[in-house]
C-alpha cells in the first residue's frame, strides 16, 4: 500500500529549507492530511502484525524484524515527526 500523501510528506523537511513562507502552507496541509495518514498507518500496522505472525511461524526472523522496524518507524512518525512538524507551523504562525 503506497500513499501519495506519504510520498509528499517524506520530502517535507526539504520543503522547509530556504522556503520560510511555505512552512505554514505545508503544516496546514499536514494537519489536513493527518487523519487519513494515521488511518493508513493503522491499516499498515495490522498488515505488519499479520506478516510478523506468519513469518514467526515460518521461522523467517528477518521478516519479523522487518515488520518490527517498520512498525517502529510508523510510531516514530506519529508520535514525534508529525507533531513536531505541526508545532513548527504553529510557532511560525505566531
């Protein structure tokens, strides 16, 4: 499952470099897209849990580790990166 929203936000930090006027537009777009992105993350985590269980049963530890790392990546985006980006926008607006 690949989302154009995710593709866009992967380049978000690049969009901040030297383009201060665009920060508010980017963070507004992030706030708008965030509910859908979080829903997509939920679906991805469910699929990763299934992958991990099947891989564990098949003795494929490298796939179990892959699923664990991807889940950690999603959690880091949700708990650190996205809130930090929204905070940058709110601080830039004031």
